[in-house]
């Protein structure tokens, strides 16, 4: 099975712009989660989507948003970029319906640099 | 507040020198503890899931154990290719399937 894929892999933007990142989960996985990773804060949960609905959200401002499509592919959007948004954005997928905590499998990430 | 603390932050070993990494957690009703390995510039790679105290899992030179308050990742006779950042994570109390709280990680360097 192909793993989680993310596009683009690298992105440079300037303050005030917006950006859209894309994630394709492992085939058959219906849960997609997004995380932000920075040297200072580590990996932090942004939000999770399951069956096109946001199931959970982390403690991030409203500038961070996402959506999921019927084929489980997901996008996240960051509007009005700030310098502090520079980070590695990671997408993870899991089947999403287990009764025990399922393993999440991560993609390679999108490295965003805001100038 | 649910949280995960990993120690040490960094660990330097000589090839063949065994050691352990620690992951302490505070969360009500643990529903699983996950270990990942992350190489620079890449996404975390899944290693182990532990669900209950006393559980142990092994993979090559790695062995993960779990108690009611912490987990250990034991590395036996490490090789330079084991150099990476090791992350542990737990789901928060009441969290959904796709929500994990991560520790800051232990950066392991193994010198030949």
C-alpha cells in the first residue's frame, strides 16, 4: 500500500499571504489529522477530519482551517500568514473507526517558510 | 492537564553502548502509548503501540515497555543507523482517534 502523501513538500510565502496544503491518506483510511512541528513547541495537534467532518480541533487560531473530501483526501489552509507559522506541517491517517486507539501513519510533511 | 515528558532531550552513545529513553505521561484512562522514530526532514515513522501496563514489544535492537506512569525505549547494542529523534505520544482524555499529545522527543546520536 502506498503511504501518506503530502504536497507540496516545500513552500516559501510572505507575511499576509495564504497557503493551502494537501494530504492523501493511505487507501482505506478515513481519518486524517494535521500537526504542526516547530523546534520550540514540538508536534502539536491542529485538527482531525473523519468522513468529511471535523472531529476534533487543537488550540490554534481561526486562521488555520481544513476540510476533507469524499475520497478522504484533505487540505489545510492558513490565512494571513505570520512569521511564526514557519514549520513542518504533518498529515497523518488512520482507519478512524476502531474501538481501541489506532495507530496514525505520517506523511513526509510540508516545510513552510514564511518571510 | 494531560502531558507527555521525554528524557533525556539528547543522548550520545558509542556504537554497541546500550541505554534507555524515558517517556513519562499524565493522562486519565490511558488508551495507548505510541513510539515513533523521526529522521531529519522526514515524518515520524511508527515503531510500537503499547496498551496496558506490563506490556512489552520488540523490534530488532529496540524494546518498548510500559508502566502505569511511564514507558521506556531500550536500545541494545545500537548502531549509527539508529541515530534519530524518538518521540512518544498518547491520546488525551476524551480525545478522538486522530488526536495525539507528543513529547518533545529524545535526539539519539550513535557514534561508530
